[in-house]
């Protein structure tokens, strides 16, 4: 997967340092969910989640993207 960084984001070609910042503390403030995760709130016959549970699912999914991106661009 190395070398598949988006155009203009590869630290080897741009001569700019690679930086990753992820704020998992987002659940401690007002949570704004995308439509995908908002649809999980109170889903009948399925996940009877509230905003907190759907927000945690979104956070878990996003955390999985961090190592993928680091491997690609690192």
C-alpha cells in the first residue's frame, strides 16, 4: 500500500512532513453525526441506538482509517 498517497500529499515528493491528528474526544462535546450514522439512531427492529452509540460507531470506523492512511502515506 505504500506510495498510494493522494496527489500532493506524499511527504517524499512534496518535501513536507507527514502529520496525523485525530481527536477521539469528540464524544465529550456536542455530537454531530453524518446521515449514515444518524440513521442508526432508534432503528426499528435493528440497532436501537441513541446518539452516543451511533457516535461511538462513527468514531470506531474513523479510527480504523488512521492506520490505513499512515501506512499509505508513511
